[in-house]
C-alpha cells in the first residue's frame, strides 16, 4: 500500500511540472504519465485490498496467480514512475526561469532489510 500511496505524490509533482513546462509535447507527455501513474496506483490499491481479504494459509494456484498479478502491477507502476522522472528532468530544462520552480535532483538513501543503498 505504501507504493500506491507514494504514487499520489509523484502524480502531483508531475502535474505541477507539466503546468509550468513551455514545451507542448513534454507538457502533454508529463500529464499523460501522471494519469497513467494515478490509474496504476488505483489498480494497485484495489488489488492489494482484494489480496489482503483473500489471504489464505494454503498456497493454492489462485493465490500464486493473485500474487503474480500484484507484483506485475507494482512493477508497471515503478516503470511509469521511472519514465516520469526521466521526462520531468527534460521538462525542467524547458521551464521558464521566472516560474519560481527550482529542481534539484538528489538521490535519497533507502533502507531495505538492513541494507542501505542509494536509489538511482
């Protein structure tokens, strides 16, 4: 659920950048990507809720299939976020200087099971 909730932040940032971008093609692309992230995030929320309610102790083929669908959806969401960051970086170059936005791309440390690495 945390991934789906974080998609809301990415969507709002992408929409704010798309409003300030002067290049029409990049603006449209950013807006479409933000819509895609929102749609996939909503699907992920629904799938995770259904998976949580149907959580069983047995490893039936249906449970495995549901898990694979959930993982596939999360991977699609992450690919959409990566594409959005790539397009947003290009759009930040095409923004007006007096728009008031300053973008500074910095990797943030992420912890995962005691391991620490930098997100790229």
